[in-house]
C-alpha cells in the first residue's frame, strides 16, 4: 500500500493549505535539471502544449494535486541535458504493462544500466508502459546520453523508435523533448508512481524515492566515458551506424580501402549506391549493404566484407535457391545402416533424464526447491558422484548454470549449502561448474547471454561446440528460468512463438551433446491435471510438449521436509519419487539434500486408513493435510494429489482397492494389515 507520503490533496483541497514536503523534493530534482525557458503543460482544453516559461513550484503543486498535468524538458542549454528517460511503450508491442514480460524488459534494462555504473528509476507511465528515469549531478551532452542509452536498448533487444529515448536528438530543442512528470495526483492504480525494482509495485513512500534519487545522481563524466568507448570508429571499434551530423563513421581510408568495393570516400547519408567504406552496427555489413538487406531492390549489393558470402547470396537472390537433394539430406542406404552401429544410449540418471541429450523441463511452484534440485544434480555431475544413495554416479564433466532468476552469489550459496550436507564427501565442484548469473562484475558479453534470443542461442551453441572440440565439453546445462530468459516481446502463452524458441533449445542440446534442463514455474491453480508433470508448467501447452522429459517438483502435504518428484517423457516412463530434503529434527522447510524416502514412513496408515474401513478420497485428502474438514470446502490441491499418490502406491503393492461409492464418490478400502516396503 502506498503511504500518504506519496499523495497530496486533490483538486477539492483549499488553496490555503500549505504545500506538502514532496513538492520541495520534486522541485529540487527537476527545476535545476530542466529547461530554464520552457515547460510541457496541458491547456484548459486538456491538450498538451509547450509553454514558453519554465516549470514553477505552483506548477508542481497543481500537478501533484491532479489539477493540471505538467511535464519537464531535459535541455539545460542547446547541447546538454540534466536528466534523461527511456519510454517503454509495452502496449504498442502487445505486452501487458503489468505482466511478467514487460517487467522483465524493465528489469533487464535496469541491470544493463547498473552494469555500466548508471542508476535508473522505474516509473509506471500514465497509460501504455513504463519509464526509466536517469538524473545527472551536472549537465551532460545529449549526444553522449543518447549514444549510451541506445546501446543499452540494443543490448536488451528492445525495438527503438524515435521517441524511445529522451532527449530525442543530439541537439537539444525545447519542442518535442518533453516528458510528463511522475506523481500526477489524478492518476490511480499506481500509474505515474515510482516502482520498487523487485516487485514492480508502487513504492510505499514516494518521497523516500525522491530523496534516494537525489542521493544517487549519475556522474556526467561516467556517461562521457561510456559514450567515448562506444563512439570509437577505429578498426575493430564498435562505432554507431552514423553520426548525428548526417555522416557515417569511416573505417576505411585511401591507404586501407574496403576490400570488397575499394571505396573509402566519406559521403552524406543517402548518397551513392556502393558502400564507400561505411559500416553498419558493429561492422558485419557495409551500411549500403545493410539497407539493401533489409529492403531488397534491383541493385543488390549482398557482399560481406570478405566478399565470398555476398557473391553466393547475390547469385541466390538472382537465380533462386538450388533444388534440394532429399536423398543426400536424409538418411537412407548405407548412411541409415551406419546409424545402427552406434552404441545404445543409457540414461545418466535412469527414470529422470532421457538416454540421449535433449531438452528437459523442471517445473515447480515458488520455493518448491526446483532450482536446488537442479543444482544438486549439477554438483553431482561435476564431481562424477551419485546425486543420492543407490543412484548411479553421474558422468563427471563441466556444467553450465545460466540463471537470470538468481544472482551468482545466491547460486554459489545454495551449491555450498548442498555440498556441506552431501554424504559423498567429494570436493572441488567449483572447478567444473560455470555460473552465469546477475552480478556487478559480469561482463557485457556475459549479460547478453541472459536473454536467449535467436542470436544468443546461436552464440551459446558455438561456445558449447567449441568447448567440446577443445576436449572439455559441458555435459549438463541448466537454464533458469523460462520466463526470465525469454526475449523481450515474446509471450510465454503464445504456442507458436514459444514452440519455435524451445525447438532452438532442443537443437542446441542435440548439436552440443548436452542435457539441457530449463527451469519453469507452475501456475497458481489447482485445475485438474495440474499435478501431472506434462501439464504442470504455466503458459503455452507447447512448453510441456516440446520437452523430451518433464520433471515436476512439489511439496508434500503435511511434510515440510519432503518433496514429491513426478516425471514423464517420451522415453521415460511416468514415475514418482518422494525425497527427504532434511533430517527429521531440522527446521521445517529446509532443503539440505535430496534422498529417496520410504513413501509410507511419513504416515501412520492404521490411523490414516484403517483396515476394512472405507474412506472417501476426499476424506483421505483432509486426513493427509492434517486439517479439520471444513463444511462446504475442499481439501487443497496438494493434499488431493498426495492422497492419490498414496492410494496409487498401496494399489500397486496390492494393499488397497478403490470403487465408486454412494453419490459417485471415489472410495478407498485398505485390505491388508502389513505396510508395503
């Protein structure tokens, strides 16, 4: 809940009321950092216009009261700004501003800014999305600010429009550069409020946020350093596609012309048909070539800088692709017979992992222990030991844990905790496990891997293949989690998009010969079938269908130190395990290890299901939960699933039978006194 420190009196307040303290904070933040001559305001008709007088305290008070919406212009002079903003119009790109996908985009941008030692502050915009504000301790060149923020957006993968970044040009103009101020008193539902970075809910005390911003202003010199590094046009540099003066950066000279077209002259944008040494982006194509690649026309210049690939591509564009030889592409004859000589694949962990490297899904609700379970497997894999008693030793070798969900420090802490409680006594997992997660010291290239778009998946594939070629392969890859690693704009409920993305991960597993496990969350519902591994994961049905094996980890009703693992797959038979996760005297909810448990040890069957006493499945679920039956209520979904699991185990052991009782109720009858083992 937002405290009254955020809100000011509404339009019906008396004019004589003293201004609240938040007015002074907003004035201290914006007035010295905004245009000294102009402001963005709404007229009597509600339409916005640029006023030729600056913002005042009276404007801010009217804004906070909801009487008149006001906006600021960042230009302190003709070339410098005092603040900047990124506008994420998530609604335009089909994202719910309050949805996980939109939150992930904002979170990724804040992470990228933080990695560059810049501080951004998220604010829910008044209508279609989010703003991220950056405030500077002194004026900084608009050109430098734009260069840095546009590079951040390219890294995040967000589509850039003309109004995505404010300031909107390298030369400051009071026209078209305004942004509506936060904290408009007429907005509801958290709109135009600064948000907490973890929950994306409106911060409880907006005045405290303003004080925090004033205490953490960005250093203009840091912005200039970043911009200078990005603007390097030298060979090997990463110059932008063009400078703001209408000319592209020049990589080649008369002494070192372009190796494809021998061009080197510097020409204004839009002139000429050859590349003339211009580069696009990070140097993959000449600028003219990139334009034609996006918008093919009659005069195609499909050459890369080495020339060869371009000639092949131009020939294909002119003559069409060559016909496919299906016999050469597919498996037939001797090539098909040769496959039969391959050794028979054996699962590294029978009953849980597929015999061959494929994509696996590990699903579970929050705090079910799914990440710790995968880290326990990662540790055992790296050390070449059994993950629990009586299990086979895992292959040994390198493991990659790529997590946007958890910071590296937390992943390390969980692995060390599991290592301390492991019964095998093996050490040295740190040398065989590679952790890629959120951390201030993670490089820019590492941060790129935390957003698995098509290009990043290809980079990851090349890295895994390179490690295998070097003789030190990664056998297990853990990706945590699906919702956080999805590219911006991709909806996890869209079967088409998600299926294509998962197919790329499946191809990655096959080509790199690595067991890839994607961690995923379970929806908050007790719908029928939710306890089944295949249908447990939230989102598109393709998520469960594309994975070769699906693991579902759940808490056991009434047993805080146990977990139930349900497994289903194309080559793995449906099966369930019960794992102890801590010693009996441990604190409830602890996950110290995973050890298969006696499925009946946790229950007194003579009390829970007396011999020859018919009990309805619903009543058994209430008994399992440990709660008293509540009239008109149903037992929890977890209790119902545990009751069905218990009855299934008794039936398979020949100790119980089920039948339909009165009113169609499912009845259970325990028939033998001894407890099966």
